[in-house]
């Protein structure tokens, strides 16, 4: 009986260690995804700035052609 309890305790311990390892892996994957999303957002912001600058230049060129 005591050996069975010890065996079940070891099984539970192994399962907890396995769940902990999976949680750690998931946390690292979530962090990597978050960093990737952050880079995409930064790129989109830079593209928006470039688009505004392009629009400003286009407006200026249009004023030159209507003079």
C-alpha cells in the first residue's frame, strides 16, 4: 500500500514537472509572438509616416504644375 502511494506520488510529481515545462515553452512562444507583432506594428507606423511624406510631396508637386 505504501509503495503504491509512493508510486502515485512520483507519477504526480512527473506530471507537474511536465506541465511546468510545457508552460515555460508556451510562455517563450508567446513572448516571441509578441515581439513579432511589435515589429509589425513598428513597420506599419514607419510606412504611415512615409505615406504622409509622399502625400505631402505629391501635393507640393501638384501646386508646382498648377502655377
